[in-house]
C-alpha cells in the first residue's frame, strides 16, 4: 500500500472545496485519473455528512482524509471525531422515492453506487469510513 495523499483540516463547509481540489489534483497524476468524477461526488457527500451530522451541535471539529493505492485499488479513508454513525453502521443506501421531492437522502445511495466497497468502524472515539474503488 502506498500513500497518495494525507491531510487533516477543520471540518467546515469552507474547507470542502479545498479538500476536493487537493484530491483532484493528486488523482490527475496517478493511475486513478479516470476515477476523479466518482471520487469527487462520493467524497463531497461524505464530507457533507461529517459536517452536518458528525459535528452537529459542536462548534468545530476535524476531518482527516487519506488516499492510498492498494495494488490498483484506490482507498479513501475519512476519519472524524464527531458523533458515531447511527447504529454504528453505514446508513441505508436505498434510493429515496423521487415523488416525495425530498432534498436529502441521496448521499449514501450515491456513495455506495459509485464506490466498490464502503465500510465503517468506530474506534477510540473516532469514526473511520473506508471507501474503496477498483479501477
């Protein structure tokens, strides 16, 4: 496994474009260049969830994003120290009913559709979400 990018920044809406920009710039220089669109959408959804749900009712928090190459599989590890995921599991990814005109509920569906594998675990007060994308 070789590390491609590692960063830890405040979990704020204003930092999301900076994170996505750094990730995109790095992917342009790797064998994962063709995965950029999928990674951008999935990672934006994850970061939005961390900010809105993980750190709800908190003044501020941090999020760490690590990209690595695992023998041709892109692994994106997102770590935060916010609230645990509901039921300590990746939320349901069922496609919401579009006739209900809901603005939310599509995030996990998109993440799980775009990624090859999504796993979550809570350890020592931290959320560890692993996204894997085979190319």
